[in-house]
């Protein structure tokens, strides 16, 4: 079974700005794959897993559908939008996307390690829209209640992508 761990953000993570934002929620999970994986390969695998296709179906129902080809275009830097997200920023090893309501961010990063493996990272951020009694920003009450479900789902998404990449032939199979 692929091990998924809660992790600190690696140096240079595009998600860091949200980790540092007052009242925002940010998380980071990591997995290990025993072969070299590019960020583009990780992004495509992530958005084309069977589990994520369930989410894509829900997005289709609300008019934000997408295809595997759309995921590939996003991964290769040929698209700046995908389903409910637009690219906020990208680098050679990572991608940060923002949802259409500008409330959440999703982040993917692939870091090659010495040898033949790759550390895969997936994180999310929720930008505060509520304020506490003192006027300080904080995540909404609904997100605070759903956060354990979010963490479970985030781990499951990363696990599905890591498994898919572990089974895939590096030559593209």
C-alpha cells in the first residue's frame, strides 16, 4: 500500500503564500514513487485517476466538465484552465490552481530524489472569508467541520495518483 504522510511544505513551494496568510488553512501531503516522475506526468496522472474522475463527473453536472485531454493540456502547460480551476502560477516542478470562486487552491509538486525515486506532494489552501469576533480572518465554519473529510479525500487522491504512477511504464505506458 502506498504510504501517504502529512508533510511540511518543501522549500520553494508555491502554496507557501497561503500557509503564511493569516486565517488561511493549508495542508500538505507527500508520497514516494520508486521511479523518476516529472511534474507534468504527476499532474496528468492525478487528474485522470478513477477517484478524481468521480469529482470530474460532479463538476460536469454543474457545467464545469473536463476530459483526460484537458488534464493532459493542463499538465503540459498548454492550458490555463481546467474544469473549475485556473492556473494561478506554475513552475517546472509544480502547479498551483485556484477554484472559480477564488476560495480554494490546489497544489501539486514532483521532486526528484537522489537515485531513481520521486517525492510527490499535494496540498490545498482555503482562503478565509469569515471573521472571528475580533475581526480576524478564519476559514468558514462549514470548512472547519468538513476538514477531516477534506484531509481523508486529499490523502486518497494522492494515493490514487501515486499508485497509478507506480504501475505506469516510465516510457509512457
